[in-house]
């Protein structure tokens, strides 16, 4: 890898300090800043206020009002209502960063009234900062909302180098990474907030007192752990590309024709980056495996979003889960965002009137992002039942293409047996894969894989090597889904013939 950082993907939020500066310079009286990156957000507000000659105060329920320049503290103003009354009495056009005040706006009518009074009558600017979720309804008409984008590569690079240098000075940490290694480390931390970057660096720098090439892979593991801690996103590490996929001739050709469409040459040619695919079809026929294989083939980071885990019992948390997942995918762009079983989060059950409109808001947020996302994030959605998906997601333009994954034909089944045996260290030449393909008519890819696995268990228990007869025996003992539920499979296949392109 070369020693230079790739050019970051331009987005509307690449210069958050400038946008905040415009809000403060324009004398907005109320700014709603929904973010978990408290330190970074406060630094941006402070810089924007200083650039416009305005003093900055911070407030929290633990510290009260604190003047940023002097550190002077008004401990008597820790109560939200008391702090707002002090602000009402404060002359001038100071900027007040109020940590977690939005939750008190929702809970206390007097606090809500005071915030609205200040917004109407005062020259001050209130910045409501914290991981709040959607803006309170009472403030929508008088607040400017600001979304803090994830840090780009240049910001992460500067932050990492500063932290590494500080660790060397204060803790004696030895820096053994050369310049290409540092670039690789910064790339590994892409998609994280600065607070998360610090968590990873703490593990790397304080563990053995040395920063070396081995720490890059450790950074990737820590990054995967941090992303998975929220229970919504998983950073996958696929090991097999499309060369390990049997069949899927049309899909493979489609992917191959777009493999270079994410680079600057494609933009210069007048192309937009591919937007995404919907993979639907018979359960167990390889949709999830193909999703991973596409990311591996394109050599892109793969984020798996568990659609069913998006919903949270706390007000505003579900929307935040989705917003953070999409922001992470954008920060990793070009990337692949895989929404597994999308109907579980955005189907008819997800968008219902019984949840106070939450499902409809979630669906609207995803549909808007699919239409307008600026970063090249390839959305790959898999579904076992598209009849549960609302038309907002399946209409023309949301996805580039909808592919239907059917039961494998004889040639694909034979290829599948070769691949499954090869993955388990067996030479397929020693097996009659044609006979296995004939015997497994109507089997899905998952059922074919299970027949090989069961045969291996049987042979291992008997203390001998597995044979074709072992696998044929397992095939004969299996009742595939196409036999157990033929009407359901036929219904799925009919939908695919009418609405999708064969994979």
C-alpha cells in the first residue's frame, strides 16, 4: 500500500465547522445537535463561536453553567430550569452548549417553555447537544437541526498521529509503524467516531507499549467489536468471492460489469456508482452467501444490518439505530451495506399503525436515504418473502435490479457438491457428483451442504473416509423444503417469474 491516503468521498457534511459557523453567524437562536460525539461537537461550536466573536458557555446537570474561556463555574445552575432562567438574565449574544437538555424539554413543560422563550426573545444561541433522537415536536418550528457527520480520513489521520505522538512522549510507547503502516492503520479505523478511535488506540498503545504492524489487524478486530456492540451492525469478513458460487450466471455478469464503477474513472465517464440489489427467492439457496461474496469480489468493507434488531423500546432509539447504521456505512464508503431479511424491519409488520407511526418513520428514513445518499454505499438487501415489503421499497429506482434466486438446476447442484467437498478438503474427482446432483433434485443449496456435512459426521463416527454412497444415503433420508411445502415454494417461484430477473 502506498503511503498516501485515498481522497475521501465528498459529502455535504465534510466541513461541519463551516456549516456550524453559518448557523451561529446567522444568529440562529436554537440549534439542535443530535450526536454522541460530545467533545468533537463542542470543539466545533467553540471554534465557530470564537470565529464570530461570541463567548461560549457549557451546561450539564453535573457541572451547571461553565464559561468556556475562563472555566468559571456557576454550580447553582445545575437544575435545567435554573440554568435556563440564568440564561434569560444574561445580557449579550453568548452561545450556550446545553448537554442533554433535550430530554428535559420532553419531560418538563416549564423547561420547554423557557427554551422557546429564549429562542423567541433572547440574542443568545442555545445549542442542544446530545444523543437525543428526533427533535421534540415543540421545537421543530424554532430550531435549526445539525447532523454531525462521521470524521473523514484526514481527520482520523490527524487524530491518530496526535495520539500516537502523545503516547510516545508521556508513556514511552515505541512507534514501529512505517508510513504505509500508519496509512493502513488509519484506513482500519475508518467509519468510527473519534471517541471509538480513542478506545481502539487505548488497546493498541497501552497493551504492550509498542505500536507495530501487528496492531493493524488488532485495530480491525477492535473496530468489529465496537460496531457489533450496538447489536445492529456487524462488520463481516467474508473469505470467499463469487468464484465459490455455483450458478447465478446473470448475477455474476451484472456484478462483473459494475466492478470498476465506484472509481473516479467511472465518474469521469459519466456514471454514478451502483446503488444496490434486492435478492429474493427460495430460502436456503445462497442469498446470504452471495451477499458476502459480492463484497469480497469487490474488495469492499461489508456491514451486515440486522433489520429485526433496529427496533428499541426507548423513544427515539430505533430512529437513532438506523441513522447511526447508515452514517457508519457512509463513512466506510465505498462499502456494501447488507440488510439481511429486510422484511423483518421494513415489511408490513415494521410499518404499522399500532406502533405510533414508528415503522412508517423508519421506512421513510430508509427510502429517503436510498434515494438521496451522497456516498457510494451499495445496498444489498436479502428477502425470503417480498410480498411483505411495501411498494415504497420495491418501486423502480430504489434498487438497480431485483434478482430472483431459484432452486439450483442439475448443473448448479453438481457444481455445489464439488464446492462443498472442496471446502472440506476433499477432491471432488473421487466422488460421483453427477449422481449426487441427480439424486438431489429439488434440494436447496443449504440442503445440499447439509447432506455433505451429515455424511462427513457418519463417516467420521465409523472411522473411515467419506464416500459418494454416504452422501447419497443422506440425500435419500432428507425431505427437502420443496417436498414439505410445495405450495409455498411454488408461490415464491411464481412471484419471481413475474417480478424479478433470474439470478
